[in-house]
C-alpha cells in the first residue's frame, strides 16, 4: 500500500465536490459523515475519515482506523482541521436531556435523533429547519433511495420508529432544529426550539415517507400531559364534549378527546363515510381512514361523534384545501345526520 500524498487528498476532495456529500459518503463511508473532525479546504469542510479512507488504493473502510491515526499526517500536508468535542452529558440543557424531560428518552445520546414516548402512543423526531419545503408544511423524512441504504445504528432506529409511527397510527411530534453545517452527515445541532413542538402527520408516499406539519404544541402542554395540535388536520358516544377543553400557555390550544377519534374509526369499519372507498390495509389488518372535524375545533366545533366523520386521505385533504370544501362540509353534515338517525 502506497503512502497517501496530498494530491490523493485533493483528488478525493474534488470528487466529493463533484458527487455531492450524500453520494460520496454512501460510496466510501456507508453514508456516515464526521462527528468530531473535518478537513478545511478553501473555506469548505470535508469529513476526515471518509476522505482519508477513499484516498487509499483500494479504498479502505473508515471503521478500520481512528481519527487520531490520520490527523497528524493530514496536518503535515498543510491542511487545517476543525474539531468539535463530543457532548455526552445528558443535562436538561442538552438535546437528549430535553427529549427525556418530555417523556421521550433517547436510546443513545450519541446517535439517536428520534424516540417513542414512554407511554408507547407518541413519537418524537428531529426536523431540520433547512429541509422543510418552501410551502412551510412538508418535510421529507425518507426519500426511499439512498436513505434506505444507510446501515448505521441511528438510521436503522430512525426507519423503525418511522414505520412504527405509521403502522400503529402514533401521535407524532417534531423538534425543529438548526444544523451547524447543513451538508454534514450526521448533522450537529446548532440550536433547537425549546418552547414548542411541531405536530406532524406522517405518511407513506410511494417509496418516500413524508411528514406534514399541521400545527404546533407548547412544550408546557406536553409536560402537563396534554395531547394537542393547533390544526384541524390533526382531527381524529356520547363520548367527548360540546366544549372541548382548552388550556392557556403561550396561546390557546385545543385538547382533543382520543376516544372520539377511535370511536369514529371503529364506526367506519375502514371505509370512507363519504365515498365508501375501503382504506388500504394496515400492518395490524385494519383498514386506514382518517377522522375529520366538520366544524373545526378552532372554530368552536364540538369534539363529539356528531361533528366527526371518517374519510379517506384524499377527501380529508380536499375538505381542508379544496375549492369545493364548503360543499363538502354540507354533504358531510348530511351524512352524519343520517348516521345519527336524525
């Protein structure tokens, strides 16, 4: 094996620039970037282990050596390095400590960026603010391509929790985070929102897994034990209340009765109560439909079976965003009146 020369490093840096970070890391480092050390060249930063491993002929695996093994040689070539110390103390000021305080303990404070809540009914995800699409609502959790090829522990846990959230219809939240360097994988957080969580609706879209940001929930509300969302899209006996509970924190948010959503889903037997279409089969064998408040809770609508209808995702979105949404509202009311025997 020939000694690595500066020209070898520059050649791989050039390849990194041409291929892009994701493709380069997937080719030479199993999709993993630097955690603590980067090569600085012409104002840009490059993952040290991936660059060093790829500079060998043939390339070697980054896990076959430690960062300290290559640092002296790279410095001797005249390159500058940027180092960032690992933070392992899960204090309440840290991301892991913050997640734990909300009831979402991270499995590993080094590589976990999502978690299932201690009660098993909620999930929590990192949402990078620079990757929220221009509409301000859409966030791609997985593109179904290179994301599926990553095999590191964090990526495997992330896919598992995403699938569990969708298959088990968990209530999903997101913590909005800002990365230090957007192109570095895995990313390091520069800051995160400690005051509110994003309320998410996560679904499969072909091979992709996409989240829709449907509102925000004050962290104080989570700490107080409420399950909330500020958007009617999070809809879903004489169960419920004509005056659903509201609690004041940063603003007024709506406390939903989960029993109403479950009762409506059960009543529909997996079919859209508007068009009659049978929903797709879920992992547990049931068929998927969504619960929709005809008069939204934000408009003082009651959180009861008289105001909630089960619909397919297509008609649910149309009810909120379609040009015929007012007509749909009238038709939904008529359907529920028949279901109630009125």
